[in-house]
């Protein structure tokens, strides 16, 4: 499963989680965009703080998600305001 979130005004992607513990069959959380507002973290990829060890990626960047879903998989590209893909991920069912 995948969950799209917002609020933190930064790009984030978590590990797949079950009860806040990495698990390959867990839910992937992505999002927290900042399109049109200032990011709450610096623009370059950031070291993950120890209190946020559930994160794979954290970056202050305006972006949108380009999502492709088929009967057997989904694929997501995170695309910035220059139309550059800066993160990609997906999952087969």
C-alpha cells in the first residue's frame, strides 16, 4: 500500500512500515509537498535525523508526483518545478 501525505512542506519517503517498523509488506508513506510555499527543510537531500529513522529520503523541494498504475504495479516519479525527476519508486502486486 501507499499513502500520500501533506503537512511538513518537504519531500519525504519512508521505508515500508507496519506499526512504525520497517517491513517489506508495509505501507509506504510519501509526500509532504511544498508547492507554492517555503520548505521547512533545506533544498539538498538531508541526513536523516535519528528521531526520524523511518525516513528513506528528506529534502526541501517543490514537486509533484507523476503516478502510473496498472493491474500489476504502480510507479511514482517525484518531479520538481524544472520537470526533473529526482526520486522514483514503485511496487509490483
